[in-house]
């Protein structure tokens, strides 16, 4: 595992408890799942750019733009995840979501749930694994 992978995971961990903000790109003001990935990737020297805002639930082409950029600039992961890997998840029925694998069986993600509305660290369980539609890693 490279320093870049560790930096991405560490940045995601550092964002834990940051408040959720729809379209949030600044940890000081709040993050959404895309903003968390943008901030985490930036510490490894990857500029995912300003990919714009979106309606909650991923009901726009934003998720497609993020995934296309991950496909282009990151390395697709088909095996075991490493800390710092970006995960795309499908939450039924149409909600798309991004998370950063933090290692130790945990993911970091910006969660817009009434009880949380924060960047949270949650365990990777069988249900989460089934929802993963793709994984990407910063290139070494």
C-alpha cells in the first residue's frame, strides 16, 4: 500500500463527524459523499474537480460524471479493497452513494440520514458488500 492510499484513508477519517451538506465540497462548511471523495483524493494529488451539485439521491448525471472520472483517473479494483479505495454503492431503489474504504472493515461516508447528517464511519457488513457496484484506487 502506498503513501497515497494511506493519505486518502487518513483524510477520509479526518472528515468523520463533519456535518452533511448537500453539494458540500468544503469540510469547514459540510460535505456530501462526492465532496468527501474529492477532499480525500486531493491529498493524494488527484483533482477530481468541481463536478457540480445534484439532487439528493443521485437523481442526476452527477454520479455518472464522478464514476467516469474515477474510471479515467483511478485504477479499477476487482479484488480485495485497500484503505483509501473509493467505493460506489447502490442504495435501493435508485440512490447512488460514494464511500472511502478506511481499512479495518470500515467505510467513511457522508450520510444524509435524519439521525446522522454527518460524515460517519460504519462497518462493512454483508449488506454493504452486496450494494457495492464498483471500487477504484489511486494510481501509484
